[in-house]
C-alpha cells in the first residue's frame, strides 16, 4: 500500500541518517538510495571519499545536481596527473549543464599549462574552451557573467600575443623580440602571461646570437621585476652559466646551481591531449 511504501522510505532515511552519524557512509548511501533520496545518497558517498563509487553513482543516477556534485568533488583531487579524472570532470559538468563551472575548470587547466609546462599554445586552447562555455552559460547574475567574459577575453588576447611572438621567432627573431618588448609594457600582463616567461624567451634568444651584454641586461631587469624568483625557473642553467662567464663575473645568481630545477631539467609532460584543447 502507498502508506507502507512511504513508511519504508522514512525508515530507510532514518537508518541512513544514523549510519551517517556513525561514519558508515557506504551503508548510508545504500539506505538513502532505498529511500529514493539520491542527493543524500551522493552526499554520503562524498563523505566516504570513494572516488570510484562516486564516479559510478553519478553515471547511473543521471541527475544534474549529482553530476555537478561529483565534478566538484573530483576537482579537489589531483586531476592534473590523472586523465580519467579530467575526462570525468568535463563530462559531468557538461551533463550537469554547469557551463560556468566547466569554464572555470578549463581556465584552471590553462593555468596549469602555463605554470607547470610553459605551454602557452595549449593554454590558449583551454582558454578558448573556457570562453565557449562561459558565453553559453546561464548565470543568475548577468553583470558577473559579463565581467568574467571581459576578463577572459583580455586573458586570451595577451596569451595570443605571446603565442604569436613565439611563432614569429622562426622566421623573424628580431620581430619576435619587438613583439615581446611591447608585451612587457602591458599594465595587466600577469593576467595572462608570466613576465618571467617573456624574459626567458628574450634572454635565450640574445644568448643564442652571442649578445651576452643584452642578455645580462635583461637578466638584471628580470631580477628587479621578480626579486624573489629563481632565475633557473625561467632560463636554462647552461645559458645562465654562459651569461655569467661573459658578463656576470661573480654574480652568484648566474651560476645555475639552485635548489629548484631549471626549465631544461623539468619533466617534459603536458596535460592530456584528449579533451578538446
């Protein structure tokens, strides 16, 4: 009868709540599911931290809220190193129609490409995906959405300029240097580009054509602009050593012997390629 069915649901839910208090999250998930309350069931699973079951439950539940809850949880994990987790975040935000959250995730991917791999081309691809999502999103606050779009547009423009400068380098190195210098004058440069990466690009060029005086001058500028940064984070240690030998004398920051790995020693690995950027 309907009354006995309702009674069972209430009973299962109460048992689920007791299980939650006792930390029996998997059992709580089962009881909440039997009660027909999949949102509470997912909350219990999230408490358990059982990633495999969370992904499975989101897939079989097919509810927008649950997809988004799962994606939010997965973003807190080390998704940078796990292609499957990245794939599921994108899938769940897409199925949950949380396009503003998906935009934010692509933006985070772009920042990882910049911070960890100095790969501005892949960052540009991720930012472009972020823009597509953000323009299609239906955010409650239109003003906030417009502000985010304008910020993202500026970020994309700056990254595009740096990518263009690097592409120009093969055919016209001096033009690439000119474009890089113009970029350095952008007041909001760090919105899209790390100034150290532009300095590293220019310094390595001038060292490669044996203009060590110019390279040394740019190293000094870099040190003034980023006084706490390790030079070897932006410039190959071997190039720093060449500059020291020609111009740096006893400058201790140019020896290349630092605790942090130089960019020539970093792992050459980008984020997984199969996610559309």
